[in-house]
């Protein structure tokens, strides 16, 4: 499979882009392992990477984010991640996984050592390329689930949040996150610029905000835009762009990600 990776990047001159392509292939193979392990009986794919895989959003992502379909059911997180590790080891990848199960959101830091060196993208044989895998084991109620067959290097049959629930998840991140993450802004622009995309799942959004101790008013169809504008107005937009820049396919899109443009897009949605 390493020969396949080499083929994918052989004509790529941009080192950062080549690294993103490699990481995405590794993400696909983790998804394949999870699928073969039966994870998507109880797991749902969420977050920015799901947007790219399901709807071809033109930005790369570092993480794989999941949610249990409902609270209280078995997640098998550690066993699934260990199986993924064994699969990579069988193909001669140098891989390590550090698993944290102590919190509601369980995580695994998956590191591949030496792969970038083998692909000619790093002078250091010790450099790693990493993927963070997370699952929320106590998801808020109200999400709507769908299953889609997608093709990205291989065929995958993925259970995931529907469009309105995915948007609700992004609004929750923007309203509750204690730091600026520019990729959230890019994703929001991508959502709202599609006039056919449904509005947010407000039941899910309010349940999620309640879990994270939201101090504001209940979010409704009439106030979610204003609440979002107030939150985004305080952002450091230099930091927003710096965070997005390494992950977008077209750098020219960054010129459109300004405070005024984003606020106008929200107000007119």
C-alpha cells in the first residue's frame, strides 16, 4: 500500500499538499478498519473530515471525529483502535497509538513514524505524521442519522449525522469553543454558501449547548444568526486565516474569509 501512496503524490510539488494527501489516505484506512470491525453499528461520523469525505468540502483535516448514536451503548473504542493498529503493522507501517479513555470524549493519537521520510517529504527518519481519533460517548439527544456509501480511495459505507445535525455540531463548536479555530470558520462559510443546505438541527444544538453549560439564551430559528455574529465579531481574524491556510486546497479562497464577508453571509442566510 505504500506504493499506492507514492503513486498518489508523485506529481505533487507542494510538500504541504503531499503531506495532506498522505494523511487523508491514512484516515481512509482507519475508516476502513472501523467499518470492518463493525464500528458503524453504534458510531456516527461527524466533524470537518466527514464534510470532506461525504460532501467533498475542499479542505483537509487532521482529525477523525465520531459520536455514539446514543448515550449508554457500547463503544469498543480501545479494541477498534488496536485492530486498526494491527492492520497497519501487518503492512509494515511503524505506528504507535496512545489511547485516552478517562473522559467522556475518548481519544487516540495515532502516529506514523518514518513514513514522510520514506516518501521523500522529510529529511528526518524520526518525523511522525499524526491523526487524532475522538468519539463522544455521551452525545446530546436529537441527532438525525444517515448512512452513505462513498468512494475515497476505497468504497466505504459510513453512518453519519445528517446535514442539519452536522451544521448544528459546527454552530455548537463556534459558540462554545474557548479559543479561535479558523477551520470552524471555513466550514461555516462552506455550509452557509450552499443555499440548499438545511438550517441547523436546533434540538441537537440546544441539547449540546446545555451539556457544555451555555449561559446564553435558548437558540431559536430567530436568534441563532445574531448569537453567531456576536461570537464571531470578537475573533482575531489573523489567527483565523493562519489556522485555515495549511488545510485549504485553493489558497485564493482565503481572500474571501474576512469578518465582514462572514457576518454578511450569516445575516443573509
